[in-house]
């Protein structure tokens, strides 16, 4: 990710996940999903590939 907005949203998402603020997590994911795609790859998809899967 090289887009400043994408980076800010990703950092905010990670902080919300650490704080277990589920409402903010969802908000950040929606904003990332709605943010324009770069190089044909959805921003959130690229970000999710770096994360570990959620516990079951």
C-alpha cells in the first residue's frame, strides 16, 4: 500500500483490533473496502493477506 489514506485506515483498523473495538473495526473495513482500488487489487484483500486468521 502506498496510498496515504490506505495506510492511515489500515493503522486505525489494527489499533481498533488491538483495542477489541468491534464497531470501529467494522467501520475501518467498510472504509477500506469503499476506498478506490489500486492496481486492480482491493486494498482490504491485500491487507488481510498479511494478517493471521481470526480464532475459531
